[in-house]
């Protein structure tokens, strides 16, 4: 009887010692992947969602219109503005905090852009939505005023200059991203951060004061809105459009 009790006590001590050792062992760090998450896989609490299936413009319409102009077409898996007069294309859905990744290709001497937080209470997309500039940063002969302002491809238009070497030659696809979370805005072009600003700071106010947007009452005032793809009169193409909503 004593032998049985003694064995039971020993076994209990061994179990308790093991449990304490396990509880005291520090958790191993999890390595983070350097690859962008796929559209169908979770990235944090949210998922990447494709905005364009490569076949139709079902998720889009023209600004202040119910349909899409025939000058915006789908070709070789991309959304293409074929010629001037298509009007600005917007997403039917609206977004507040998000990260948007995309690819674009601009024609020689071309100019375009992507706006966000666009409201149809304004007369034009750019009156409310800040712009990610899309531009032929290498030829640069079509719009001399853009060159002087430093508004090359990837720039937060009107605010910050970008190096032309960040942009690939016309005819090649570029990768860009727009991340908006509260008052914070981050833009990238081909892996380079081209803007990283906070619209609630004095730095932003100083930048804004030196732009044409300083007196625009609706500019960057809406916490939620459409994404807009600009018709600036030049051929431009977009593909691999995906978005992730952020808290």
C-alpha cells in the first residue's frame, strides 16, 4: 500500500515538473513572408479581393453615369482606355481604409492617374480625390508643366516629386500601390516608396498650402469614396487590380 502511494506521489511530481517546464518555455517567433499575399488567401484579418476578372467591366461605371463608355475596353486581360473621350472610370464600390495594388502601362507622352476617396458630390473626380500620378516619366515632352512640378509617375500629384528612374519605359508594365489608413497615405512604384504622409500633420498642411488644392473645399475631405481611373486623353492600361480593406 505504501509502495503504491509513494509511486503515485513520484508520478505526480514528474507531471507537475514537466508542466512547469513547458509553461516556462518561451514561444518561438513566427517568420513573416516577404511575398505579397495572394487574392484568395488571408492577409491579417482581411482578404485580398480582385476588382477586375480580366474579362469584363462589371464592377465599374463612368463617373456620374450608370454605364461604361465604349472607349474603355477590355483587351488582353487589361482595362484599356483606347482614346480620349472615355471619361473617368470609377469603381461601383466605395472604400475607406484600404490597400490597393495594381499594374499600369502608359503610352508614349501619356498622362493619367488613379484617384481615391472620390465623391460624386464633386463635379470632377480630382476635386475630391487625391491622385496617384501615372505618366511617361522618360519622354516627358507632352506636359511640360508636370515636369516642372516634379509630378512624374508614382507621385502624390501636386505634392511630392518622384525620380524618373523609378518608372519603367513606356510599353512596359509598372507595379504600384496605394495604402490609405485614416489620415496616413503611402504610395509605391515598382518597390519604391514615393509618398508616406499623414494628412493630419503640420507637414501636410504646409505641402497642401503650396498646391492648387489649397482652396478646394472638397479635396481630401471624404473619409470614403470610389477609386477613379483618369481619362487624360492618352492611352493607358490597367491590370492585376486587387484591394484589401483595412481597419
